C-alpha cells in the first residue's frame, strides 16, 4: 500500500504499511467492520447506502482500481453517480482525493 500526502500531511497523520491488505480486511471483518470498496461496475449508488456499523472504505489506484484479491474481501461495492449524464460520459473515474472527499461528505451528513 502506498500513500501520497500533501506538503506536511505526513508530519501529522500516521501512515501504516500493510503488506497483505486482503488478510487485514478479513481480520477487520471478523472484528465487526464492514469493508466497502469503490468501483464503477456492479456497485450501489452512494446515495442509497446507510452506514450502520464501523466501515473501512477501500479506494483503488486511479488507473487500475482495486485489486481483485481486495475486491473479493468487500462486503459491498459503492459508486459515485453524477446526476449529470453528460458529465458521466466525459469522466470515467475521479481523482482518488476527490472521490474520498465526495464519499466522506455523503456518508458523514
């Protein structure tokens, strides 16, 4: 897992390395967490999801998305849908930081 952070962010936020994310996610599920992956296909619109227990949001790389082994660990898949169909046809994926911001805004309302 690789983390890129803005100037100074790495000074105040902890970074944890996980060599086997699928094992980490499976153990987290055993401890009561829901694992939700972000993807464009076979996913539920984020507006339809209600978070009712601790949840780990998994974001993939901007080019390749979430790995198959990690996708298999997800309890649920979520996507960000635009109400503007024209914009949807122009943009197939969002910058990861933008996607994180949108989903956190919607889930923490």
